[in-house]
C-alpha cells in the first residue's frame, strides 16, 4: 500500500510538473497581448502624475508609487 | 486449495501488469520532461529551415550564426536592431550570419515593424511559434550564438545596449577566429 501511494505521488508530481511547464505558464514569446498599451495600469501618464502629486503633497499620504519621503507635504 | 492457488496466481499477474503499466507511465513522463528541455550551451543548433518552412534562411554551413528571437511589442528587441545591423555590416564578410526570428502572432504587426526598421540581415516569421516553442527563450529578446561547427556557444537573455553589443562583438570575434 505504501509502495503504491509513493508511486502515485511520484507520477502525479511528474505529471503536474509537465502541466505547469507546458500548459499553465504564458511563455515570454506569447506575451504580445499582455504587452499592449491597453493592459497597462498607467494608461494616462499625465493623470497618473497628477494623482501621485495629489497624494504626495495634499493628502500627505505616500507609498508604493515613487521615491522615499516623509509624507509631511512640504515638497 | 486449488482455488486459493488460482487466486494467488491471479494476484501475482495483476501485480506484474500494474508494475509494467507504472513503468511505462514513468518512462513516458520522464521522456516528456527531458523532451521539453530547451537547447543550451554546448548543444548542436537544430536546422531552422525545418522549423520555419517557407522562410528564406541563409546558408549557415561553416559560419558563425547569431539567431535572435524578437517581437514587435518588445522594446529591447527594437533597441537591438541597430546593433545587429552594425554587427552584420562589420562581420558578415568574415563569416557571420544573423537570423532574426519574429514571434508576432499577427502578420500585419510583423510586416509593419519590419517595414519601419532598416534591416540588413535575414529575417523569418515564426507566427505559429514552432521554433520559439522548441528554443523556449527565457525572455524577449533571447539570442543564440553558434560556432562554425554548429554548436551553441553563448546565449544572451535581454538586450542592455552598448554593454550587450560589446559582449556580442567580443564573442563573435572569438568564434570567427576559431
């Protein structure tokens, strides 16, 4: 019983490895659609800059989107 | 007594059959795993004409070959084209062949990109990703530098401007000298 369960484990892990390699991952050469401008989170650079500026200087909140700073609103 | 013996024989037969089936499955899976391995340094370069039927692949026998996988949607690929043009102008006479394989699925995008670039070297379109699936490039662009004997000697992932160009020039000169 132990032997059979070990065999099943080995077979399933090999099978899953092959699935992960060939079926699930989007290969680098298949990323044409993902590289399109519509897929970008920053579709409007001007709007993004304005929003970041508002967060940075008026809301005194900061993080994730740029360089380091204290959030004092003094810039 | 006889029925017990029969039962034991049947059990042994079943175990043997099971073992054979498991062995076959394991062999199949291992071969699948090995078959999916991408070409690496030291391996022979496969024939590109077989993977890209209809493409005008230049004669590469006895030459140093640079095979580059690119796409129109890839910024570094676009940046690498002037570099390949310079390398082609400098080393084509000495025995370098550059083959750029475009992996765009849309032929119109491929054609539009090629029309914009002034390409001096050979190009091929791998719309069905037959060659790309075989080489499994880790990033875009990826290029393979092959020596005169047809062995892959260097693999470049990505393009980092002048630094990569200097590496190409050094490696090409080394392979041309052999």
